[in-house]
C-alpha cells in the first residue's frame, strides 16, 4: 500500500504536523477520506497552510476538504524536474542555473521576482522554452515570494516527510507484513522519542556561546533551543553590515544590508512602534519563519533595544515547547475541564485497565461472573451520573442497537487486501539524453602506472604485464630450483654409494692381510 505524505501548519504557529497514511490507491476520493479522518483526529481544526508534492489527486482533495487552507507545492520536486528538463540549457550556459536559483530564493517580494524573472528570460533568450513557461504559470503555487506573509516555519519543501520516508526504509520494506509493520512502527517511534530526549538533554546541559554583548541575544539563549539559537545568531550576524536611515522619526527606518550575492533587493523598510514593541519589516521574515529578520534586529541594535518583545518568542522554538505533551497521561487526564482533548486523555487512561480486566476475567467462569456483576453495577452508577438527554448517551445506545442487529444477521469474512501499485515504486523508462546532456566521465589515476584513464590497478595493462612476467620468472625459478634439488640429491646418493664401496674395500684388505 502506498504512503501518502503531506505537511501542514496550524493557525497559531505553535505546531507543525506531517501526515503519513496507508491508502489502497491514490485517488481523490481516498485523499478526501484521509483528510476528513485527520480533521476528526484534530477536533475539526483546519490547517492554515499545507505543503505537498505535485499530486493532482491530493490537490483536488485539498480544495474539497480544506477550501480555506493555503496549498503550496514542494519546491524541491519542482527544481528536480527543472534539472531534468533543462539539462541541456544548464550545460550550454553554466551561469544560468545559479542565477535561476538565486532569483527564486532571494526575491523577497512578488514585484522583485517578476522583474528578475523577466530580465533572466530576456538575457538568455528563453521566451519559447516550454518548461520555463510552465514553471512561471504555476509560480503562485511554489515560489517563496508569494508566501512571505504566511507562516511556514521557514519550510518550502516536504523535507520532513522525505526524512520519514528514509527512516521507514531503514525499518520496513515492501515485503513486511501488517503485523510486523505495526511492531516496527512502535520501535521506530520509541527511537524518535529517545533522540528527542537526547536533544533536550543537550539543550539543558550545554550552554551555547554568545556572539555579541546584546541583551536580547542573552534572552534568545535563555528561551530558544540550541538549533534555533544557532539560527538566531546567524540572523544577528547578517545584521552587522550596512546602515539604517530614519525615513520618519521614530516610525519608519530603511535598512540597507550590504554583502548580498545576487541581484535581489538589499534595502527594506522597518516600521516601529516602540510602545507596543512592534518591529514590522516588509520582507515578512517573522511571518514566514517565526524569527525576527536581520533587518528588524538591525533596527533594534540601532535604537538600543535591550530585550526581545515576548510576542516575538514563539513557544514552538522554546526549550519547554513539548513539556505539556510529555507529561504523564494520568496527570493530564485528571486536570479540571471537559474539553475534547482531556476526554481523549481519560479514554486513553481507562481503556488499558478495562482491556486487562476483560482478558483476565475471560479465563475463568467464576471470575467472569464476578466481573460481569461488578461492571453492571458500575454501569448503572455511571448512567445515573450522566444526564438522560446527553447526546453522547443517545449515540452509544443507537450504535449498540445497530451493532447487535448487524452481528446477528451478518457474518464477517476478513481477507488480505488486494495488492496495489504505489506511484513511488513505478519504474519509468529512462528518458533519452543527447550527448551534450551526458557529463563526461572523469578519468581515474592508476595507482600503479600513475597515468590518467578509464582503468585502475586491477585492469592496468602495465601491471598485468608485470604480473605475467613475474609469473614466468617465478615458474623458471621453480623449475631451476627443482632441478638443482634433484642434482644435489643425486650427488648425495653418489657420495653415499662411493663411501660404502671404499669402506667395503678397506674391510676386505684388512681381512686378507
């Protein structure tokens, strides 16, 4: 069964979710069912934004289930297709690819992107390029400049899903059964939680070094995790060059950060409200990433602001962001309140105990009767505490009646699901490439002859010839050695025979005398 991936962000910038589901097929109806099921699990809270690959069925389902959600296509997938379809252009114009990527990544505003794109098309004479036309027509679905005012936690790709896919491949494969899949999945989740605990320990145990003497950098170190604080320091470092021009007294400031490596805009306007601690930049860096941009930090340094405003410190970047999630379930389920989340926590607390009682009581008749009587008594007490007009009670009674009727009239037969073809496993025939698209093979340097070529020491002609010559010499040496040994053996035998003859002759002479 194929895995359906997607990434989303909630309305309060506090959490990012990624979805992974086993689907029978990847059609619009199945994706609609997936999103509707996900909404029930999230208490009907629609995401603010969602990132997917360019799947048409998923795109149609998002329009049906999430009509007000901002849908964005993965930039990595689009740029990968660009490398495949523009390979010839990349080879003929080595400066085109870096210029294209800089225009896409560095353009902070829509107008800036439009102007830079038009200049690039005119420079390289690419008005008739079909793939670039398609990229430009769907620019509102993937170019970062069109999403600057929307919180994406600095994400423009489905990298979290891709990392999960890679992790899944380490634990399961196409031949893993459903039973083993569940076991492996639990083990994988335990590993992820262990890695997160290790990272939390490093954050609490190790104190990062400060880059400057600003007080707000100390605030950032106190609140942010290690990785987020590292990124904050990079933004602070980028704010050092350039200068600040006061356009309107105590209200508008123009920030010019020099040192850019592209033709993108370097000057931005920051509006300031010192009373409420608001620093709004027209690059929309905080709205998109969740961290104050370099331009706002530059103005804060220029005005001598000592501390970070609390509304610019998002909880999801802080050290204790998941403290509530990692509390024991029993502690959370006993909190005061009747929210849907607390109800789910209480269900998770009671169900294991009831399941254990059921399993143990089913093994013995006397135990079964005792548990049945106790549960009947307990159920009557619970029904007295629940209002009779409770909608939940009516739903349970209706479900029990319908379930009993179905069980009495229908017999269930469970079969294995039919095999399905995942789109990720299809192997398309390789596209024919012209010789200009194929990069030249890099020659190796043989470690024996020290010459460059398409051979190594194992296939080196000189090495093989030397080995062959060594073999002949070795064979001749062996033959000579054998001959010499035979000759020495013959001499030894001759000496021994001669010695025996001389000794016999001497003995005969003595006897005759």
